[in-house]
C-alpha cells in the first residue's frame, strides 16, 4: 500500500515538473557561487525575446545591458555559408569514415606538426558560422526558456574586456562536430565575471569551454552538462577529446556540480596561470584523462565523483591538491574556509596530487561550498531544461 502511494506521489511531482518546465523564463534563477559570485548579467533590464538570429546577434554584442530570452532554437547553420578547402586527416584519425575526426587547417595546425606523423591532406567542407562564436558584450543575461533555448551551429565568445555575463539554461550544439577546429561552444578570453549555469554542450568540433590565453579573471561553471558523445571522435571511440581548456593568465575558475561525460581527454586541461576550484563535479565514462595540469595550473579538486574514468589526472606539471585523505584535507580550511571533501572513485584510476603551497591564493576570494561527493545529485541537477 505504502508503495502505491509513493508511486502516485512521484507521478504527480513529475507532471508538475513538466508543467513548470514549459513556463517562460523571465529572470536568472539562483545566484552564482564561487569566483564569479558577483555576476549580475543584465541586472534589472527587462527580458526580451529576439525574433531572429540577426537580432540575437545584435543584442548579444551591443553595449546595452540586456536580459535575452531564448524561447526556441536559433539555428545559425548556413547563415555564413560553407567553406571547402584543404584540411587534413590527422594521425589520430585511425578510423577514417568510421567514427574518426578530421581537421580544419586552423592556424596551420595540419602542417605545423600538431597533426602528427602520417597526417594527410584532404578536402574539408564545413559550416562557416561554427568556427567563430557570437560576440557577447558586457552586462548580458542569456537565458533559455524551459528546454527550448538552443543555439545551433554557433557558440558564444566573451572577450576583449567584456564583463559581467550570465549564460543560463541553454543548449549549444552542432558546431561542425566532424572537424577538429570546427568551433568552440563558449570562449572567454580577456573578460571578467562570467557565470555559465545549467547549460548543456554537445556535438562540438573543438572545445566545449575554453578560457583563452588572456586574463579572464572570475569565472563560475556550475550545473552544466558537457556531453561528449559523438560520431566523430579524435580517439575513435565515440567520445569527445576536446573538453574544457583553461589556460588563461590570471584566471580564477570555479567548476561546481558539472556533469562531464563521454569524453576522452582535456576534461579539463589547465595551464597558463589559472587557479581552479573543481568541486562536486561528476566525471563519467572517460576513456582518456580528466585533469591535465600543465605548468602554471593550480587546482584544488574536492568532492568530485570519478566513475569509469581511466586517468583522473594525466600529468601534474603545475600544483594540484586532490584531497587525498581526511587528515590531509584539513589544510584547506585556512584558505578555502572549509576542510576539503574527499573525492569518490568507481572503476577509475587514482587522482593523486598533494601540493598545498598555492592554497593561500584562495584567501579573500569568494569560494564555493563543498558537499560530500554524490553522483546522483549531480547527474540529476546538471544540464538544461531543469530549472
Ligand atoms: C555595465 O554595467 C556597469 C554597471 O552599471 C557599468 O558601469 C558599465 O559601464 C556597463 N558596461 C557597458 C559596456 O555598458
């Protein structure tokens, strides 16, 4: 009897959730946590719905504070035409025509040795809109309505001094996924106060999130789903290699409650001079590596779940604290304001990382809280169409 009542209750809850999901977005939901906690986006600007891809492009890039609601799919494919030119089949594509990823010759990548010995030139045809992101100016909130806000064929670029941007509850997808250099979903490069929350990223040619070499200052990535499933995999195994790339100078990046799955590398790669707080994320089904910490990268990883992740930390040429034991984790209190939480591992390699010399860099900054590692709560809440 009790079982029947519980079942009925959850059916009603599910119906209510579906109805709520259809409601029109009219404001940012919740508040940013961690480094970008001061982001207000468009602030009090009245929310407006763009009528076309060109109006969306204008509103994103102008110098007016705006709240922009995406209430449908904005499809940029074809809006800038297609390009056919010489690219390459890099050495990594050991399964041509059968799930591999070829490359656009961006910045001579095909010819400067990056494509590897055995790379051959081939003709590539790609959608031009995908390879450059929509310029986003300062003081913008970009919010998806229910599960309708989709950006297809073009990503977002917050650069050249743009500040105070909130991107919430949208799905960015379909940026020339068959090609390395086919496009980046979200780029920050020379910015400040960027909050990306409850978004989904899938089927991207290059990086799902990239902090370029400029100083991007305070960034929070929270509750996002990075879905690496792809029929064009640089590792020939249906998983996207080019996940999250954090190599900015002077960057402060909080990654909390993100669900990063079916990737095979760079999830994330860190370098430059980036201070990263990776807390309560779920790394799932990764056939390569999650963290790759290059020279200059400084990372505290705590309360994360690694489930079926072959190599949680590839190299540590920077400084990395992997929250190794309850006694060791007490060291976090002085700088982060809490004892670090243990990471959880299922069918995964080990993380390692016992560096602590960089922790004082967290002092005086806005630091996200940490909970016990919990796969279910992260998976259920991350992604778009859920708020
Ligand atoms: C963004 O908003 C802040 C605060 O209102 C303002 O000082 C700044 O000039 C705005 N930036 C732009 C580019 O409009």
